[in-house]
């Protein structure tokens, strides 16, 4: 049998969206997969566990990235069919731009083959646009119901005969030379390929240098007189007085989520359990709120999300840290939506043959 179709042993460390989708794609390609997580599968404490995340294709100044995002979008539609679960709300994504930039940005989106529409702020009265700006609506974009994705992937993996799930199995280290995973009880587990998709903990397990970010997030319940409007509202970014705020709309059991780049900061660890509602970050978020009349909304929760970015590039990155060991630290909403691309890259790496 050729190396390209040989059955390989894959070990995935981390049962967030990247780990679970990689396990799915590897199983579909005919490989045997073991998934390890220190908590349940899926793990509600993983950095990708959330009510919803934005998915869009348009990357304004990067045509290659637009093509990659479009490919990920197509794979999400295929995964809906595979899992038998609908988790993509195609409500569109609106991004606010200075009016003088909008024609060029709209032309770039159209040139990339994306259906876009210019939107006046008056059409979206519950969104706070910066002064002298207007919106560009990417019609085919929208919201991924993140928690539903994770549970659907976990159910599919649980039923697959080539997949073994090991919840409550902490990993203490990974030997990047031998592709051996060290477990808390002293046992080691080897594979032909190891993917460390353990979010911020990648730097501890494989020495992948990452920068850890903490972002204050508010979950809101809209007032009664705006609830119907929000049911079909788009996700949106570039909002608030400073143009740094963003919105993930409610729907299908989820709350309205808002935040801003202004309340994203670098931290050393995820271990602190500060009360976000009592910190100045929540006050700053309220002042730069991306929705109008914030005082009319019911605040259901003020919390923090963490994500890691590559220390060198500042963005998400899939890095080969050993002959058969790969690392993918979590990277916020974009990391979630592009998880199918990481999974596909791992499947391609398995075609290289034994190391």
C-alpha cells in the first residue's frame, strides 16, 4: 500500500474546534485517531467553547486569505451535511468603513467574487457606526453556532470505529523529536503524527511561542422593542465611536455578544479569575459600545475570553515543531472559522509518508 493511502496513527491533544475537526478529517481519510483532553469532550473550558462565532470570507487587503476563508466556508457547509446538524446562520456580516474608502473596498470584494452590498447606517439603527462611515454587507457570511458545532463533532467522533476519545486525560508534555505524548499518570502515547491544539497551553507543551490575549465580552438580552429586529440582524464589526467594536447577534437560543478591540490586552496566564464586571475594562467597553442605547439592554454576563497569537506573526499559525509534531494555538473567532483549513493541512501532511 502506498504511503499516501496507508493508515496512520494520529494523536490530537485538545478537544476544541481545531482538534475535533482535525480528528474528523483524519478519520474520513482512513486514519486511526486518538483525541486527548484534560476535561470532557467537548470541553466547556476550551478557548473555542462559546455560543457563537463569526464566519466571513472577505479579507479586505489579502486576496489569498479571501480564497482560503471561502474554502473554509464551503467546508463548513459540507460538515453540516456530514454531521446532520445545522449550525451556520447565514445572516451576513456588516463592516463599517469610512465613506471615502467604501467604493474601493466594495470593488475589491466584488473582484473576489463575493456578494456584497453597501448599507447606510440608517438601515441598521441598533448598531453604533463611527462618524462619517457606512457599512459593507457580505451576504453569504454569518454566524457559526459554536457550541452546537463542538457537540455535533464530538457525537460523530464517538460513533466512528477508528476514533478513540480520552476525556479527563491531562497531557504533561510532548517530545517533539519522537512524537511521544506524556500523560499525567506517567504513560506515554505515540503516533505517526501529533497535533497539539491545546490553545494557550501549546507554549507549555511544545514550546510554541505565543502571546496570550484576554478580552472582555458582554452577553446581552435586547429590550423587547428591539428583540424582533435582532432576530435577523447581521454580525458586524468596525463599530462604536472608535470603530473598534463588534457584535455577534442573538438567535436560536444564543444571546447578543459584544466586545471591542479596545478591551483586548496581553496577559501572562489564563489562571486568574478576575470578576470582569468589576474591572475598568467593562466600563471601557460600555463607553465604546457597538450598539445604540446600551442602557436599555439587560446584561446577562460579563466575562473574558482568551486566545493566543503567534509571537512572531501576531496571527494564527499552524507550525511544525518536530518531524511529526504540529502545533496550532487558538486564535479567537478567526481561528474557529478557519479550523477546517487546519484539519485539511494535517491530512495533507499525513500523505508525506513515515518520518
